[in-house]
């Protein structure tokens, strides 16, 4: 077998599957070790040029994803009839290997992996990128316990167009049948499709096997589409009722019946996950326009501020923290002018990314949690608002100094909701 790919010297095989082979490689020009994924079309395929164009388009799209849970893509292209992706080499073990050696995981660890994965999906879905092949072998657990989501864009790139030869083994639909949502099996994929796959993964983390695991491809398709999910409680005792409810919601047959977003899943999974450690941060000076537009919003001009937030995100080169602050401000403006549901969904997505980037104890994270509770109360969901405020009040007492103007706000709002009730 060839041992080089242009500037990349392939050193050892890391793994293989229906969509390709992954090698560790030395980047002779960059002076670093990387991972190279090779994808070769079937012998005699007549539509390689179309596959190549789509693959490179997806690679360019996914290379723009910027999240600590997604390995950075450094290079992509084609070489002597093979497509390749060059990305970070991630230390650790794939989750399927962890399950094989350890069996079902403790509830807290399963919830933590789910929360971290949902954080990544929330970021990708905000960029209009759907994974399409979420499964344990595409989740890498690092030695420090982080979760990395691999192979974004690969399944989307390999989805055949009408009349094309399928690019995957055995003419299978891109994706993996044991984790595939019903709609994807018939060629329809939406962000909620990733949530179904995540539900299959969480079910396996808790029980040791996905909900449907045996039979032909057609039989598995039929089970996902029509059969009730085997009750989780029959396969494992002691799983909290709320976590069982999350699994059931993720595995709803219809996409619209699943949780509204990956950000919502991350919030719900965090209830049973251990607190994420705070990330050390270097002082960063926010973009000056953020404070100006925020003052405009607070002074009673939300519609004008909404437009200016949009202009800032479209025109300025912002760092990731500034983008999140602008998105949060934009959502608050939308909520003020009556677009409450839109604002709530956007703030949940922002929160998932803020937690990952800034750490759970950052004051900006506390602000977003508070605004989500306010919007939930405004929609009439006082129970959900109250549950969020209970946890937030304790965290504000622990994190914010008494001199901070935000100290005690969650407890005060919780008291008002109780009096109304």
C-alpha cells in the first residue's frame, strides 16, 4: 500500500469503516502529526468528478466549524483518484471501544458525553451543518474526558444524487443503520435527525446496546420507522425518570416530536452530568460596538438594536466570544419585540456554545441562563422557568460577589413566580 499522499507521509492505520480509512501521518511541510482520512470510490465508478465536487464543497463548509469538540480540518482535496481530509490527530479512544471494554456507563458519565455531544451539534446546526452519521465510533473520548465529534460533512458529501452510484459500501444509505432516524432512511435529513442518532447513542451508553441492533438492513429500517423502542427501564434499572424521558423524546419517530434543538438536549442532559470545569481564559477586549448596541437596546430601541446587531455580525470580523455576545443581544431584541419563541431557541443555542467556550461559571453564561428563564416565564412555562432559576440562584450565590448588581436576581425572580402561582 502507498505510504505517502503528497506532503503527508502515512505512518500507521488508525481505523477503517464503510466510508474510508484513517491514517496517522507526518505533515512534512507543517512539521506536525495529523490524521488523514482517505475515501476511495468503487472501482470503475463513472461519477467520480461529481462525488469529488460535492465532497470538496462539504469539506470547505465543515472546515469553517469552530468548536473545541470538533477536530480542526487543515486540508482537503483529491490525489490519484482518492479523496482526503487532513485534520487534528485526537488522542484517546473511540466511544465504541470504550463501550466494548467497559459496558454500560454510569449515569453521570453517559449524561456528560450526551451533553458535550449536544453542545457540538448545537454549534454545527447553527451553521446549517447536519452530521448525518452520529454513532459511538464517531465520538472520541480524550484522556482528559473531553468528547470530540468526528466526520462532520462526510455523510452529506457522499449522499448520492439521482442516477449516481452510491459511494458507500454495499450501496448502503450514508449513515449507519443502527443509529439512523426513520426520515434519513428515505432520503430526508434535518437537524432533528442528529438528535435521533444521539438518542440511540445515549440508549447504548445506558444499556450497552442501541435500541435496535440485530437483523438485516431492511429489518432495522422497519424497526426504526414503526416499532416502539424497547423500554429502557427493562434493560437497566435505576436510570432517573427525567433521563429516561429525554431518551424517549430523542427517539420519537417524527422529527417534529423530538426536542426543539440540540441546545435544549444539552440543557436537559446537564441535569445529570457532573459540573463542567471552568476553563481558564485570557482577558479579551470585546468589540466596542457590542457595548454601544447593548446601550441602545436597553434605552428602549430594540428594533434598531436588532438591525445593528445583524449588521455587526454580517460585516465585522468578530472573535467567537463576540459572535456569541452579538447573537445573545440579537435574541434579546427579538424577544422584546414579541418574537419570544425565536429568542428562546437562539439563547439556548448560544448557551451551549458559551458553556463550551467560556466555562460554566462565566458571568456571561449566568446572564444567558437568566434570560432563558425570563423568556420561559413569559411564555407561561413557569415550572421550567422555576427549575432553571433554582439552580441558577445557587450558582449566582456561589459565583457572583455580593457587590455585583446581578447578585440575587434569580432568587428574586423565583420568589415573584412563586407568589404569582
